[in-house]
């Protein structure tokens, strides 16, 4: 299944050569559609397919390449929230039936 997501990852600092290496490394991954660097932030803009790769996996690869992310409370909280939301989205996609709240007939006809 193809679920296209966009994310902005705030980084502490990054040399242009580090970005080129990261871009080359990530371009081999079929789940990553686009990677750009915005120098104003600085931050990375990433477009990816959630069906193939998660933001957590992308962030881990970025950190493993030697690029440091901003570690403020806000940035850490934001990433954690994004990881949580993606986990829920992927779990809901893999559920054989819709959650109970969208199917009230199953709720009303239960006995027990």
C-alpha cells in the first residue's frame, strides 16, 4: 500500500558534503521519494512512503550517518508524536476489519 507522507526534520548542523552523502544513501531506498535541505532552518524535507519505511527508520539512518538532530524538548516531543501517529496508522492499515466505532452493528448485536 502506498501512503505518501512528508516530514520536516530539524537538524543541529550539517555540511553540504554530509547532505550529498545522505542523499546518495537514502536515494537507494524505494520508500524515500524526495529529500531536500532547507538552509534557513536548517532542516531536511523528506517525502516517503509509509507503507515501506517509517520516519523512525529514516531518522535512525540520518543519525547513523553522523548528522546531529536538534535535541530541544520540542523537537524530541514532535518526533515522538510523529512516531506514535505512524505506528497507529500502520497498525490500522493491517487490521482485517475496521475499528469497532465505525461499525456500530457489531456493538449493538453483542450479547453476553
